C-alpha cells in the first residue's frame, strides 16, 4: 500500500476534528483512562465473509457494474478481516478482499485508537470507513437487505476523474454509458465511470467519532472525494466529511451528513486553463433514516451531489452537475429463518443545454430507476441464501430497461 | 458443538433413563475442576466498518457446564419457574454462557447505545426477538431442553449459549474452572461436561448421603 502523505493544513484540520469530538467524550469522574485492558486480551482476531452471487450476464445494459468493473449480480467475493491489538486501546485493522479471483485488494487498513475505555470515542487513521451516508458502512452481504446495491453507491455515472469532456455535447453523448465513457481531455484508455458515492473502496485520512445512546458524531479529513476514494492524493485539496445522527425513542435514527472534496485528478486538471482548475470539487449532502422495531426494518436515504466540471470548450461555464438519488428499503422477518425485503431506488440528474436534442434541456446522464425484492432463508446463524428479482429502467443508453433474477449465498465467520 | 447434551436432556426427561431413586431427603455434593487445554479467549470478528465501536473485552469461552446425564424422577417436579437475564453490553452477551431449567424465562435487556437483536435457530427453541433499541428488554421462555446458540442479527460478532435442562443438577464453572453441584440425591450418575471448545470424557460418580464427591475433567478439542 502506498504511504500516506500528511501535509500541514491537512494534519491541522485532522487534529481539530479530533479535539472537537474529544471535547464531547472527556473521561468521567473516576478516570476510566486508568482501567487496564485485560491482561489476557487476544492480540489478533479475525473473521471473514464469502459471498457468491449468481445472476445473468449484464454486458449490454451494465446496470450492475461496480467501480471495480465487476457485475455486482455475478460475483464471488471473499473478504478476510483482521484486528491486531498493538497496545491496550490501539489496534490495527484491515481487510483483504478478492472478487472473482482478480487479485487481492486492501480496501481497509487503519489504526484505531480508543483513548477512553468507557466512552465510545475513537480516532481512526489510514484507509478508513466512510462517514457520508449510512449504506457504505453496511455495503456487504449480511448487512445489505437485498442482493444489489443502491444506485448512488454502485451505478456508474458518465464522469471520469481521469478524463474530461471539453464541451457539454461531449458529455451528453455519454448519457447512459457510465460503464465506459470516453472524453478527449486526459486519459484515452478505456475506463469505467464513477458511482455518486463509492461504497466498495474507502478513502485515506483521519477520522474521529463519538456516540452515545442518543447521538452519533463523526468527522473526517481524507484525500479523495465521495466518488473517488484514494490512497494517494491525485487531486488538489482534501475531502472534509461529517455526519451527525440522532436516535429518537421508539427506534428511529435520522442522520445528516455532508462531504466535499476534489474528484478530478490533478494530472487532468493540469490540462485545462488555470482559470478553470478551481472547478473540481464534489459536494454531497445526505439524509438517512432508519426505523426498526420487532421484525420490521425500514431505511431511507437521500443524497444530493454536485460535481464541478471545467468545460474547456464552453465560453460560459454551466452550473455544477447535480445528481439526486433516493432509495427506500424494507425488510420483514416473518420467521427466525425467513425474511422478505425490497428496495425502490431512483437516480436523477440536472439538465444541460447543448446542441444535441435540438438544444432542449437534457439531463447530463440518463436517469435510472430500480426495484428489487428478495426472499431470504437463514440456514444457519452464519449461512444465508437469498433469491429475488431486480428490474431497472433507464432514460437512455443502449438498453432502456432490463430485469435480472438474483441468487446469493452468504457465509461469514 | 457437542451433540450429546440435547440427547441427554431428552433422555433425562424419560423415566426409563433415570438413575437410582434416593430413599432419604439427605443429599451429597459433586465438585471439581474442568481444565481447558485449548486457548480460549476471543473477541470475535473485528468491527471493521464501525465508527466509535465499544471497547470489546475478550470473551472467556473456557466456562463449561457440568451436569448429570440423568436425574431422579422427583427432580423433574421440583423445577422453579425462574427469571434470569442475559445482558447485551458493549456488544457482547453477558454472561456468555447460561444454564437454566425448562420453564425459565430469560430477559435480554439492551444496555448498549445501539440497537440489538436476539435470535436462535436451535431446533425446538428457535426464536427471533426482532430489533429493539437501547433501554428495552426482550424476553423468551424456554420450555424445551437443549443447547441454544444465541446471536445478534445486527452484530455478527456477538454470540452466547443457553443450556436448558429438565433437571436442576448442573453448574457453570467459575474463572478457575471450578464447579459445585449441591443437593444431589444419593445414587450413581454419569457426569457430563459441555464446552464450546471441545469434549471431555464423561465420568461415573456415586453420591452418598452427606458426602462430597470430587470429579475433575479435561476438555480437549
């Protein structure tokens, strides 16, 4: 893994976040800081998860491709998790993952420091869990209520951090082609677009989090952007993200989160006039809610993302490109072994005016809707089988609508 | 997982399987120590994606349950309908191992700052208490003997065991592996050990009025 560079302002802000959150989490009377960790604490613990999803080919519509260029409905994913307790309340955590045997990724590798034993406060440094939204922290098999992922976290839109359109028309021509958009400025190699927010890769930086029975607070300073997490800084500036969540009596949690960071690679920005290089940030605001009582679980999430983009060929720069998404999902467990679950999903885009489409306002990418339902069976505590169906609609691209049967086997340990 | 307990608990409910009947109200005691050969502390799967998770203490999986394979007939009529608790604290079930008699209700209070769920897929004892918030308590009455693995659907690293007996002659070992089964009617019994870490050879013991019988075990994988 490449080394993590910490610059002056970056480090200062990270420290500020730590201090701010630390103020909420000061030790109580009795000084629990002095509580020794159990002498027999295990030094290394581990776990894992194997997910096998069998679905049909998707090489015409590409509705379910992920930012790893894998079909989320046709994948064998193996995850290994490990924690090494270096010293009392300091641990090194990591994850190694492979999909379809295509090499090994290290999507997470970070230090977790828990300064006070009796307070849920920690500082995490390295390739860390995302703060924005709620789905990215439960993106994998057992925490995901269906088989597929929500559109904003998986569906590839027609933007690339390493290649830029010069004109609005060049962008509009790529509507519905997020699986492999191509643009004249920057990389000419074939490559995928990006999700609105990446849930399968984590960003690199520092984070401080605190929670109690009523509230959660988290803040992070990292290198990339919500759509483009990185391990080395390829862009100008850092990402600042934060989340506050409130737990209401009765089982309702509502979270508000936001993030802003540079999403375009510096190597591409260097190809555009200096006056336009400031247009490179992605800003995301999200609201998430979760209500769970008894056998019912209902979640909803709304994300509003705007991408700044320099159009070299345009005399008047348009407003940032907006992607709005919302999904609602629910699960009902009607038996200790059986559950049904469904998700309804929408991803929409703001409009631009070019010469295409007779100059009529046109969404800069093709809006997508998705519904998915599953029936799940828990064979053992840690073995689950799900079967279901997913249907997608898209206002553009080669294929405008497509349905997929889904079958997933899940084992964790 | 030891498959013997379920069979034995069922056998214990059968009059045909009962040991010699005590003729006097006097009783004896069985005590001893269970030695665990394998290393036994664990905190389970790491919570990789969590923000501000609680500081998780290692779970002492060395605790065992020592019990009589069968018991006098009278023992089955003396069971009290008790109420005990298995707490959910720092994303762990506390205690990790609970031994109860049939008819006992176990309360599962949520003493954490997050939602919890309690479920088991044990045959004859499957249940799911659903999700409930901090401060709330879910409960379940256990009417069937058996081994019941307990899990949380939200936190996959949480686990516990409840052993349900149809007689009262059992004990959970302490930190040193020691146990005491008091008030055992005189007679000959087979003494068994249940451990999630391994197996121990059963031992045959004879209890006389007012006497204490020592029986040590060694659990190996």
